[in-house]
C-alpha cells in the first residue's frame, strides 16, 4: 500500500518536474499518481527488485504528461507496465530497447534509462515521457477515451509537423530520431516541450503553441518565452548575489595544499628569511584564490557554481565526478540545509525571516547534477548569505532547517 505521504516525499526529492509546479498542482499530481498506481500492474523483469519509489516515479511521469487534462488522464487502456533493470532485447525488433509502447495495452521501460531521463531534466531525453506520449497518441488513434482538447490540438500539431519536416529536410531543431515517422516526431517533440521549452518556443513557436494547447500546461510564462538570457539576481540595493562554496573535497585539498606549501615556505624561511616571507604571503594568497576558492552566482533561473583551478586536476583524475563550472537549474536544487550556532554555543531552530547578525550560519545546498546527488557547502564567510537564503526560500527551494531534519517552508 503506497500512502500519499510517501508519494509526496519521493516526488519532492527525486522528481524535477515537481519543483516547477505550485502546491495545488503538486496535490493534484500526487492524487492522480496514486490513482494510476492503484489501476496498473507493475511487472518487474530480469530479477529487478521493484520498489515503491520506482513505481511512484514511473506513475508520476505518466501523470506529468496529462496534468493539464480535466478528464481521461489515467491511460485507461494501458494497464500493465513492464520494468527491466536496464536496456533489453525487444522480441519485436530484435534490437536493444530503452522502452516501448505495445498496442496491446502494455508499456515497457528500462529502469536505468527511465531514471536517467527523468532526473536530467534539461537535455530533452526522457524515455518515460516519450513512451507515455506514444501511449496517449495511440489511444487517440484507436478511439479510446482521450481528452477532447488534446485530440483536437494533436491533429493540428501533426499537420504543422508534416509541413515542417517536408520544408526543413536535414536541418530540424529536434534530434534526428524525430524524422523517423510522425509518431516519433510527436514523442521527441514532447521531450523537448518539457525539458527545453524555451529553446523549443524560440525556434519553432508554431509547433510549440500547438503542443502547448494539446498538453494544456502553459509550460512557459509569457516573460520566460522572450527572455534570452538568465539575468543575475540583484538585491534592492543593486548588489549581485554571490558567495563562496566549498565541498569536502575542497576542504581536504585545502588542508593538504596549505600543509605542503607552508612546510616548504617555512623551510626556505630558515635559509633566506626575506624570500621565505614573500613566498609565504604570495603563496597563501595564490592557493586560496586559484586552487581553493570556489564561488557561486545566482541567476534568475539557475545557480552557477564555479570551481577553482585545482579542480582541473580532479577532472583529469575523475572526469565524471566534477566539472569546473556547473549550471544548476532551480528545479534541480532539492533543499538547503541550515544550521545556526549562537555565540553562547547553543544551536537553535532557525527562522529565516529573523536573520540575526550575531549568529553564525552554515548552509549546504543539495542538488541533482547529471543525475547524481551533489552537495555544495556555502561558506559562512559569505557576506550576503542571508540574501541568498531568503531568495532560495522565496523560490521554495528551502526545505530544511536544522541539523539535517527536513521541514518544508
Ligand atoms: Zn518512440
């Protein structure tokens, strides 16, 4: 039995789309996810251990697509979902597949590919949305119950799409797979609609509008449609919001770098005091600014985290773990953990509306980066952490207060 509470928590932490919708929509998504789960058989294959979390995420993906519909959002015709642990050999095509929609009312997914597609939410690759888009279209073609508005606008989208493919041979906006046939065109465009809406709108507004009418989600606000660049967030007094960050890796590196360098400079000081003192000054400054300091800058729709040069070395050693500069959209920020220490040493519940200058705060931001949970510690030396935090809480990105215990604002 899966409870609403469990659904809400899984979606809050792992489902990027959940971050983009307001509280009413979230409640609607949770309710419909539960209905979908209750009416569907989830069948694991190849020894996969299917957990509640997996079921919730797959069901929520189906309901993400139809959240704008008033009725017929439940894919009544499709009552089985088969889940493989990874890519599987399709008995129909004899090729390895990440997912498929079977016209006998079954959807098949590779969990590994589904999860990757869902958690990286800005690359227009989402096998879950892709297959559910096929399922909806199939129900429309086969005259099953579908949303009327969807059905009407889909016809329009397909008509415009045919023209578009004919008039733009070899140079379409979407990835090439979209040219396979009109069903694939729709499924791929759906992935772009949810994951790259701004680019989609700016390149192909007519197609975008038709799909927006079909899914009825109004996914881009009027402002977002025409703003080309992310703007730096400024406070009322006009200063930009930025600060330093560090991670455990940075801190360990910092200690090692200082020990090695100061040992060396100290040794020189014994031999040549003046040169030694100059080395100590320049060296420590250099280590801080070029090897250690990492910073972040808040933009209107993302956070940019800039890593120091020392990260180049780490990049060479562990190319997949870190990157020099990462841009994290707010939808991928899961929560910010706060801890405050009063000058009497006592730790207390923190109230973000009541920022106190005599209190030391430490924060860590938890976000999804390339599908992995990543933490950045915001340095307590940052001058405007209160503004950072107030801003993130206004964006509803703050979900915690004290010593890792999560409390949603
Ligand atoms: Zn397809």
